[in-house]
C-alpha cells in the first residue's frame, strides 16, 4: 500500500499536524515514503526510529479521504505501532480495554492531582482524563416542540460509545429520550467499545475482537439500523470490513449505521431565553461529508452559531497525545484560534469534546450537542 503513493501532495493540504507545525517531515507523504522504504528493507530504520515515526500521527484520516491512490497512511502507522509497541501503547490499551472500571474514577481523580505532583510521563493522560469529566455540563437551552412520524414504529440499536456509557451518561439519556419521542423502539444490545482508538494505536487484535463482538450484537438483533452520536465511533464502526465474510454483508452493515442527528433532523426545537448569544461548532475529523450534526445545529441556532472549524483538528491524537503533547498542543491552538468569540463550543465527537473541554480558554464552555437539549 505504501508503494502506491505518487507523492502528489494532496494530503499535505489537509494534514492538521503539518499545517500546525510547517514541518513536512511530519506529513502523510513523508510517512508513506518511509513506510515504502521499510517495506523494501526492514533494516533501513532502527527500532527507535521506526517507533518514533509510528508515534507522530494524529490518526485523523483526512489524508486517506483525499488520496486518489487509496493510500491509508494512518493504517500504515497503526501497523508500525503494532510492530513496535512501547509503554505509551500499553498504557493506551489499558485505558481503553478497561474503560468500564477506570474512566469515571480516573476522570474525577485526575482533576484533583496538583500539576506539580503529576509525573511528566502521565501528564498528557491526566489532562485527557480530566476532559472526560461528568457532572452537570452545559445548561440546556433547546426545547423540543414537535416530533415527526418518519421513524415511528421502527426498531433500532443505539451505539452510545464508552464516554456516554461510563462518564457522560446524560448524553445517553438525552439520546434515548429523542428516540422515544420519535417513536423508535430501541433494541437491547450489549455493544463494546468501537475499537477505533485501539486500532489506531496498533492494538489490532484487541480492536478486531471488539469489532467481531459488535457485529455479532447487530446480527443477533436482526440487522437493524444502528444509531450513533459520536463521529469517531461511527467512523470506526463503518471501518469493520475485515470482520465480514462477504462484501454484501459488510455493505449491509455500513448502510445501517446512522448518525443520531440525521434521524433527529426533523424534530422541532425552540431556543430558550438562557441561550448564549455566540456559539461555535467544532467539526470532528471523522465526520462524514454531510455532517448532519452541523446541519442540525445550524437549523436550530441560526445566527447564534458564529464560529465553526472546517479543517482544524482538536489535537486529541490518541496515543500520539501521550508521546508528543507539544505537537498536539500546536494543533489544538489552531483549533481554538478558529473558534474565537464563541461562549460555548459544541461538537459531535466524544474525543473532541474531551480534548476541547480540557484545553478551553477561561470562561468558554464545551460539550456535546446533546447537552443543550432540555
């Protein structure tokens, strides 16, 4: 796959890491070129050099989306990470595979540890954990006025994701309330993590086990629609091709993955008096071209939506955030520059909400768009 790169440079225009740092050696084209070298000669780079290369990718997949040759640089990096695991990958794997036991407790504890007592090695992880905080969140200011009959009587599965299941349960409750109002019967399904964060970190076996489990849940439920309200989870679910025995079933699975905002697009909303005058929307890297989250917010908030990211990444970066926090911080600052002037920033991705919440300027609120619905 790495050898398919024709060095056209399309990926350079969309890479948040390159755009934030100006360093072309950090861009996808350089990674594809180096992976091609390693494919031809595994001894061309030392173990340390290969591990360093594997660590410097945000996993945003923007380069893959624009590549005319179908080169998947984040996929190549994930394979490098699998071949050269380190302490950060191990730590990331523990965090994701034990989310049920760790997240709620860790996110609360992380906020209580003074910075001077935070080990340098764990500082970035603690910062991300603090961004997962639960609690009251944003004050709701969108009231529902009407529900359409479009989906009334349909049976669907709801994929809530780890953050909503273990930390931000108010997201889950609001999602269930919206689906109930729409007349949807939410089927019981014990989904696990989407596996996207594990796959990007090179934990390929663990990610595949989760993917196989989630597909089995869908099959057992009769292969209904699966509603998702996290852009990163949705992208990960749609990338399960390797766990299907037939391309037809893989396509059937992909066609049944729906964003909650798309299902809820015809719900009537009215703004309450406590709505801030200026709001921003952060477009996640993994959102699809339609971006139904943004369209729903534009329809409901209208002129109050004054700031919006388009090409800027929040800088979450997955496992890269542990190994190169200085670089991910540069990416994050460009994101906040774009969102200047907003009193509250909304997004439709759990990872983005966590990262932006942990790095928000003083006085700026951050949350998932589900939080603003009464």
